[in-house]
């Protein structure tokens, strides 16, 4: 859902206007349970977590292991680990975390354990973040991804999710950050 819709919106918008900065605001689930629900983070790297192939033995390999680059620039091939550009003085003053984009909201303990094992560096599970990273990198437009932590990635319990609170916290954080930017 998220990757498809985000890709469509970005393709249309980036083809119409010359942007100087992309700001992705949303929510994420905490794979790292030290991230407090309701807190706001700056996702500085993301990847497409379920883009790859299943081997005959059932093992998943991502596109990096398949040697299929997502980004190809002059003399440079980039894999599935997408890094946000360093914005120096423009960087939001938020905890910097690593994300993994999923097309599935994980909620079954064995699949969560497998997901964590596959992406041990990921702090948060996003649903479209890697699409924004990809569009920003391909378009050579700096970007940030600000996320409110809406829930822990654990056996599915919708009653524990705080989507509205996390979304509002992320939005307020972005508004505060934008006020600090020069002209």
C-alpha cells in the first residue's frame, strides 16, 4: 500500500515542480523496543525489506545478495541500503534511526523474529520510507524522513497502537523544525 501510493504521488509531483527538499512525515512501528511509542525519530537510512527472491530452500535473499543495483550513477552502483544525505545545519535535532520498508505490517511472532533476524540494524518498520529515499536519491533532491513511533512491532494488538498521537507528534516536530530553517 504505502510504497505503491508513495511512488505514484512522488512521480507525479517530482515531474511537475522543481523541489529543493523532500520531507516525508509519517509513522513507524518500533522494531527496537527502546524507541518509546509516541516519540519522534529521523530515519537516516531505509531499505526495501521484502524486495528480493526466495531460494529453493526457503531462505530469502534481498536484491543486494542478488547483485541487482537499485541505483546506477556514473561509475557507481547502489544497493538496497539507501542513505539520506547529510543536511548539516538543516538536520532535524531528533534521534537518528535506521528503517526497513515493508509491504506487510508484521504481527505474528515467528515472522517478526525472522524479520528482525533479516534486518538486525533496523530500528523501525516503515511502510513507504524506502520509496521516498529512492525518489530523493534518483532525483538528486535532499530529503528527510520524520516518523512518529506508533507501536511496537510485536504480536498484533491494534488496541496498543497510537497512530493519531504518533502522527500528530511527527507533524508538530516537522513544524517546529521548519521554523528553524533559514528563509
